[in-house]
């Protein structure tokens, strides 16, 4: 979490509490994570040549040595702690023919989108990319171009996928195109995700699965409708001298009798029959099984012998 800056939720603090309960000590953790002197000097040298773009973005170039990705991440973490820096980038060699970028931001710049343009990814304020067969300078130039477009398009729009219903914007699963500032807010607050090709593909898959499940459910309800309408039930009740039923027949009695006879549970709340059943005779009781399927329960009310 980089000192509780990234991907922090209430669960993070629960875990910290448990670690402390079982004897975790921060001084020991700090000693374990300390870097050696040579690495520290290299990091300070790189940061000493930090390039500031448009007074908002910090870019550090790590030279021709090959560094582990964790080293680039430390550089980016250091840069984002500088006042007024909206996004930080560390660019360096991570292999013979591979350049890595580690990106950080606080809450204004979506570095995930930027890194996806380099073939990488990550989270809103913590992302990275690896690029083959290029140079540090070429990556730097491309990054600056993309940052310029980001700055120029800050008042533009962004496509996102809603992950919850939002009044006035759309329903869960809708793809909407809204001003970038509001889009970034919705992404940060977990009310939306970016409408990347991967996310759109996953959304389409989920919609197809939901549609198939809905069709299966509808077919099952059609089969249940056919069964209900072919199989009547009989309820025997006590009758007074004038032919009046004692208490009448309730929806609860109907569904209980159907279950007793056929072993199938029905929802009494889905019955659409509002009249009282207070006399002997035959009745058709409509019940909503599905938004497109309504069955008729055939009920015979007879006198108990």
C-alpha cells in the first residue's frame, strides 16, 4: 500500500490490527525493507535529475543500467511525494531489450489509462508497463506526448462502464461517455470502470451469460406453468348451515396444499387473485411465475366430510 496510499480499504486496517495483535513490529519491518547504500546513492542520483513537465508531471530516467521493477517503483513513489506533482513516472531498463515504466498518481490523473496505451495496466493511481525493442528516450518522448494530450483533453470526455445504477447517468452495465473529471471520480469511487476493450469484452460475456440464464429460467417457468394448469388441487373446508365457509380459503392454504400434493413450492405473494374465496366451487387462481409467464391454479373447494 506504500504507507497506506494505494488500494486501502477497511480490510487493510483490520489486517494491520491483526498483525499488531500477533506481535508484528514496525521497526523490524523497516529494517527488513531497508536498501543498501549503493542502491540509495543510485536512487538519489536519478532523482537529482528529475524532469518536471508542465509543472504537474515528474519523469525520472534511470540510465543504461538494468534495474529490477521494484527499483523503478521506489523512484516513482519518491517522485509522487513531491509537492504539486500530479503524476510520477520512472523509466528504466528492466532487461536487455525491455524498458519498464512505473507510474504513480494521487487522485487527479488516471495512470492506468496512460499505461494501457503502452500495453501495460494496473490501477487508477498505481500502474506500470513493459515495452520491448525500444529505448528510454523513445519511451520518454511518447509519454510526454500522451501527457500533453491528457492535459489538453482534461475538459474532454471519457467512456466508462457503470458498475452500479446512477440516477441521471444510467444503469449498471451501461457504457456512457461523460466529462473526464466526473468519469475519474466514478472510477475512483468504484462506481464505474474504464471502458477498455478488455472490460467491454468481459461486460459482453457477462451480459450473454445473464441473457442465457434468463432464457433458461423463462423456459423452466413455462414448464412449471404447464404442470400447474394440468394438475388441480382440492381443499376441503368446513361449511356452516347456510353454506358459508368457516374462515375461507387463504393463499397460504393454496400454496401449502400444492406443495403437499405435488412437492412444488409456490410463492403466495405472486398470486394475482384479490377476491375472497368464501364459498364452495371451482376457481382459477392466477400466479405470476415470471414477468412473461402467468399460470392458472385450478382450485376446487369442497365440503369436508
